[in-house]
């Protein structure tokens, strides 16, 4: 046989072999597709609105008590005059961690059998290294049930999250009931003691647990040295859900965040809403994207040279809407309750005007509609008696509320103002709903807010007005 003949035979054999390999790969590929089925549909069951906070924050400004009493709240002690005071922020006694494990408790809305956790360094200024992570159902206090799962990231037990980034865990099989508590462990092998900012949410109203030195991720009982009332490096928990499942993001300030409600009791108005929905057989998740001190148009007023991230009030609502609402998987509806801090902190200043706040709301509406999300406007609750109350601010609040009620700009309206105000003096909270600071509801007030919501607002394709 000639050399050309041998080469021809080799080419023929090679082509035949290649054809077999291609056919085999095509067969394997079809088997994999058949086994994997359609892609999972993820929806958030719990979430928080992260902020960046300095790990070495300046001393907080003094917290001044309210200056008027009502029938239920005693008159406060005299406070020295402090022109320009407004929203103040409590100090965080424990914000730095070195070779320790955090066990953080979150409360689901929807249950599921497969979940993933989103860790966030979205507002951090340096990489954050996670040495191990774990999720389980909580037993009680800081202990967890057996049967939890370690969290992996692209198949690896450790991950370093770059500054300004988030990381999704690999899916894990874990049966999670509706309205249940989860314990999420994060082991931090290095130190967060740095001059930059750490990603967190200050007003968790939920006790978390800090271990002694070492990795205790997944251990049933954590050898704790401290507790915390903030969430660190957590963004969301997602579950696999049917296409028919909806998701509501509650977007707002401290009143949505649940300020002054009872800690560890899940008494924020979005919590009460989630319970109402499930009680009515409506499979909808609820995510709380409230931040204490947040504003529609500006950041918190701080002393010269102090970064807004030092106090954790968050960037303005227009700036964070993309991250905290539009990018949340499964979102179908958003409820917006923002603006009272813009009104209050302006005091006698003409800006921002009511028209400025209305224009900001219109921007949120356009963004939501551009993503096929229904957006529901909530009226601003009373603030007579609060430290930053002025008649000029009250006039702006009334103007904004009138526009929310009558403009038909939103897909629906929730009249939180009407639900919580004193009918005999509409500028103030009804006494039984006030937390005694004249700005935030108490537990009864938050429940009244949720009870005032017409649940038909959240039916597919339906818009209505709830204005009891």
C-alpha cells in the first residue's frame, strides 16, 4: 500500500471516530438536558437592604427624646436645645470580627425544598473572605436543628467576595416551612478591623450570635462571646418556587424597617402582611427593603468630613432602587413608603419641595414599569411631635399624600396615613399606635398598617385602592 493510501485510510478512520465522538456527545448532552429539566425559578423568601458602615464610626450624636407627651407616653426629661437635630443613629457596640463565626437569624416568608443564600459585599471597600458557611433551621435562641447544609460557592467551601460584589451560594436541598427561622453561619477567618466600610444592615431587630475564636459553622450550639442586633454580609435567601408565586418588596425607611417594634418578634408591617397573605392562601413572598434614616433624594445630614456610610442610613432611594428592588428574583410588586425623612430633615427649608418628592416617585414608577413590576404607593404616616416636625414639613406631607391618593400614577394605593392617624387630630398618630417617639408606630401600629392593605392589590393584573 502506498503512503498516500495509508494517509487516506487514517483520514477515513479519524473522520469516522470523530463522528462517533460527536454522536456520543450529542447523546450525552440530550440525556443531561432530559435529566435536568427546565431551569429552576428562584424567588426571594427573605432579604434585607444592605448599607455600608464604617468599622470605626465616629461617636453618634446624642439621641434627643420627643418633646411632647400623649396619654400613653410620659413627658420626657428636658433636653438641651440642639438646632438642626433630626434622625439619630444608635452606636454599634460590636462591628469588628477576627477569626470568628457569626450565626445570624432570618425569618422566611415563603417555604421551599431548595434554597440558596446571597452574601453581599456590595457596599464594602475591601474584599471579604468567607472561610465557611452553613444554613439550618433554628432550634431556639442561638442553637440550630440537625440536618442543615454547608454552603458552597461554585463547588468550593470558601470564597472571597470582591468589594462592591455579591456571591450566590450553590443550591442546597433543605425543607424550609413558610414563616420559619433560619440560622445562617458565616465564618470570618481574617479580620474585618479596617478603616473602610463593611456591608451590613444595622436595624435587624433580630438577635445574632458571635462565637469565640474559631470556625464553628454548622455546630449545633455556638460557643458565643457576644450578641449582635445587625445583619452582616447577608443580602437574601431565595427558594425555588412555581411560576404562579409572587413577591412583594417593601421599599422604604425606618417605618418599613420596623423601628421601635419589639425585637425578635417579627412585628414589622411587612411581617404582618406576609402572615395575612399566607392565611388567605396567597403564595407570595415578602422582602423588607427598609433602611432607617433613608431618604428619596438625599443622604443623611452629617458633620463635615463624615461619610454617609458611617451611620448606615443608606444611599438615596433613587440610587438603591435597582439593587434592592429591580434585581430581586421573582419580584412582581413593590410597595413604596419613602419621603418622611426628606420632609422632616428639610425643616423650614423650601427644598426639597413636595413637587421634588412627587417627581422622585414618578422616577420609581417608570423604573418599576420598565421591568414589568406593579408599584403601589403608600401615604406618609403622621409625624407631629417628632424631633424634626415643622408646619412646613406637614404641608409637604399632606401635598405628597394627596398626590399619591388622587393622581392614579401608581398601580394602587395603600393609605397608611388614614390607617394610623388620630381622627380627631389627623396630624398625629392615634395614641395606641404610637411608639412614643411620634414618628414610628409601635407593634399595634405596624399591625394596623398591614391590616389596612387590600390584598387584592397583589392579584395578577389587578390594581386597586386601599383607603379605609
